[in-house]
C-alpha cells in the first residue's frame, strides 16, 4: 500500500472511531433509560400505577358515551325519602313495602345494595320480649300474626319476588372471626369451566376470609344474593369491581352478576378459565341472557371487570324510593327493568369517586356493570395489552435514542412530538373503536425521558466540540464558515483529505524597499492596515485564510466545507482586493507618501487538505503541486506587468460575466506541462476593448506560428494603448526571435527558469 493510501485509510478509521465513540456516548445512556423504563413498567410501582390511573381517567372522559339500553334503573333512598319515611335503617316492614311495590310494578330483578345482617329492633314481638326481660308483661291485641315480626314480614315478601339480597366479604382474619360463624350464603350459582392447560392451576381471584350476611331467614326466603364489595384504587377512585370472589373454595357472584342471572331466569353462568401465553390465566364470566344471547364479560386475573362508566352521577334513571312506596311512579318506568336499590343520601355514606364524578352513589357501579352486559360493550385491558405497552416502551426508547445519534435535536424533538401524539391517538382510537385500553404512559415516559436526557448529553458533547472547532478555526475561517462547521461537524475531516480547491496567493511588490523607508512601528501599522481588509474580503467570500507569509496572503476555497461556485468566489475576491487596494492607496499616499502594488495568482486544482505538521505543532493547510503552481503564478505577475493572473482551469470554472485576456503559455520552474494563463480586463468586450482583444489574439496567433514580423507589427500598434507593458514585452520577444530564430522545435510556450 502506498503511503498516500495508507494515510487515507488510517484517517478514515480514526474518523469512524471518533464517530463511534460519540454514538456510544448517546446510545449507552439511551439504552439504560429504555431498560430502566421497561423494568419500571414490568414491576409496576405505586407511583407509576397512580399516573396510569390518571391517564386512564383522561381517556375515559373523552370516550363517546353510547345511548343507554333503557333497561336499568336506580331506586334511590334519597334525602326526599328520608324526610318522608324517616331515618335509616327503617323498620323492615317499610323495606317490605318498597319491595312489594317493585314487584307490583313488574321489575324483572331487584338488587339491593345493602345488607340486613341484624334483626329488626322495632318488631312488635322483639319489643314485647325485651320488655318482658325487664318484668313488664305486654301484648298487642288486634295485631295480625304476620305483622308481629318485621323480619318475618320481609322474608315473606322476598319469597315470591325477583329479589337479590346484598352482603359483603371480609378479607381480614381477625375481623371475620365473628362473621364466619352462622353466616349461610345462597348457592354460588357459578360453574367453573377450565380450558385444557388451566385445570391444574388455582384460581387467582381474591379469597375472602369471612362474610357479613343477611339474616338466615331472609337468605332462606330470598335464595338469591350477591356481594357488593368494591376495591378503590390507591387514589380512592373506583375503576374496577370484582364480579366474583372466592369463599370456602367456591367462586361467588357479585350483586350485579347475581341480579342479571336472576333477571333472565338463571339460564346458566360459567366462570371460564383458560391459560394465556404468558404463564397466567385469562378469565371471563359467561351469562346466558335468553333471547338476547350469550354475554362473555372479560375479567382480569383477579376476577375484576374494568368499568366503562356511561357518564357522571345520575346518568341512569333515578327514582325516589318514597315515590315507589306511594305508587307515584308511572308503570313503564319500572316494568321489565333491572332495578338496583341504593342510596344517594350523604348521611348514609354510600358515595364513591369515579373517573367521571368525585361524588357518585355506590349503587351506580352495579348499574354500570348491568348496562355493559345488556349492551355487550366492555372495556378490556388484558395481559396482551400490558405486554404491548412493554414492547412499545422499548421501541420508543430505542427509536428516539437512534434518532438522537444521527439527527439534530430539533428534528428529533419534532418527530418525538409527532410520535407522542401518534401514541396518544392510538390509545384514544384503541379505547374508542376497539374497546381496548392501551395505556400510552410508559411509552411516552420512555420517549420523553430519553429525549430529555440525550438532548442534555448531546448539548454537552456538541458544546465541547463547538469550543474545539471555534478555537481551531476561528482565526483563519470566516464566521459564516465556522458557523457551518459548528452546525455540521460531521462534514469536517481534520486528518486530511483529497479535495479540489481554489487557491489564491497575493504579495506586495517591492515590500523590502518599502520597509527600508519606514520605521519598524510604521511597517507593522502598514501591514495591519493592508492585511485586515484583505483578510475580511477572503472570509466574506466564504474563503479560508491559510496563512500570512510576511506581506503575502495565502487563502483557499472549498475546504474544510464545500463552497458552491468556489472558483467564482475566488475571482470575485481577487477583484475586490484590487479595488480595496486602490482605496487604501489614497490613505497610504497621504500618510506614508507612496502607494503599494500587489500581484495575485489564482489556480483551481486538487490538493491535500487537513492538519499537517508535527505531533506538537500543526497547521490546517493545503499541500500539493497545484499549491506550488499558484505560488509561481503570483510571482509571474511582475514579469508580465499584471496585477492578476489565473490559470485556464480557473478561467473555465469561474463562469460568465468576466472579460478575460490570454497572457501566455508558460512552463514554470519545476513543471513539465505548459499552462495557459489569463488576466482580467475592466470593460465589456462589445466596446473598444473588444477590438483591442481581437487584435491581441491575432498577434498571439502570428507569434505562435513563428510569423514574428507580422506579430511585431501588431504588438507595436497595441503598445500605444494604455497599460501596454504586456504588448511591449511581446514586441521585445519578437525582435529577439527575428534576430535569433528559435528553430523547428518552436511551440510558442515560454519557459521560466526562475521562481
């Protein structure tokens, strides 16, 4: 391998290594944050669950609410009822009257969100016995036997009606010790059916230690009952309710499930258990609603259903209990309805918070379950959704990490906002169109967490890189080019690369003689006054200032960053330098008593550009044969009495709008191929200048043909024009060749033997 190719390979390797180190500085923290968020989602800490609840509440509030089925009603023991009937608890005959009225109205089932666990202390027979214990002998004459015991009266009413009693389970062993004894419950009426693969796994539903039950005689008469336990989340909001709880080895139905079963004649209720691919259990409660068909209620592994609230408090029809007892309710408001008896009176403390209402009667949870079953519309959040959320958390975290590695933070921020909005939109669509709750919380947290952290890290890395770039290039690049490099550091190669550039050399003629006329302080001041505007012109035209060599200036274009149209920019810079010199000479004439002149050489070619030097001291510069050619060209400006000389490559690439004059075909010292050089003329070729240039080209043609007498005539004629030193130079050459013919090897190329 050649040294040149070896150096290029090494520089590419180190550049790639530097990029890999920068990528790793972003990728590894991003990977750590993503893994951390996946672990947090997996472990579900309390704070994450709390935030997830709030996100669910927002999604539920915007979920469209369908029309109600019209088959669910709430009979409310409200403030009006308590005012007319009396305080709670009522004598049981009042409750019997309410239930009797509901039976007369033709309710298909009545679920009671209350428990009658203690004997009625207002029963006449109980009062008689209590007074007898005190030595008072009392009896009730004329009182029918059926009215002596209020509990018996209520039991008789329960026996022939579509009523479902309420009870609640106890989960603490100490609290349940007294409740466990003598607490008979009706049959659970639930059949457990297991799919293959689930038979050897115990149910994961909540297991009760005891129960607070209705009086045995009420249970024996009613024969139907359901628990009304609810388990608020940690923010005390009810989002889930259990439809089944295990007790003494059997699953029992909730009040809502038992009421639905009672309404449709107990045609069958199955708790179906099947294994899922993740090692857990999927459960559903399947109810036969007769003509309405089968309903499969999705449950979580604890036997709970996610409540799809139909609205805030009192979304369902509420009927005051006293109006039912007094017969003031139209028949059609209760006939054939599934009725839940509950209370909204604040003094009775059966008020719950829901995602849609902070003060909602607890009975509405049962009504919501019944409405979901009747309309066959359920919200689901199965284990599949949890794993999808985990997958999206990882994908979002890695996606934004990779984006930050290769894209500007501004664009990543915009795309992250779009991705976040898309994730939220998918969650909304999933809940509204698919009845599937897909939480966007963990993916959005991974997205936001990674973006925030990596933006900060990228800022630190870029600031360090910017400080290096600004320090390295701030003194010899234009501010605009430095800003470009800072904005796009990936385009910067400091270890050297092969590149086509435009090169400029300029030099003050006779500066040594000028210096002898001035003091050292004046020389420094003169150089400062001359070099400052010249440097500014280079940088204003997107050029790179290479170095000052005494009074000489070296600059180039198209490195370290690409400069579109750089040959034209170089030519425009040279013209502006000459115009600026004319302005400066007025000041120099007034201050120092003389003017200065400069020569400028321009060339276009391939060079090696990068940091060159020793390990301890290096410079960002260009090297190569084309650099040497441009330096020689600047030196030839004195020989040809021109202020500006350019090569044919530069002339061809500079574009339109310039008036060029060919100067010579030369072979400079150290070169083996001739180069055609040009200068720029002020004025348009359509005027008198056009005729002069036409004559000049004709004279050059005669000169290169070896017709020296004819060429001499033309050059002498042209020498009468202003600035005719070039023509005089060619006239002198013709005279020399007339006297000393060049021979057969003549090609018209002039060889310069000195620099």
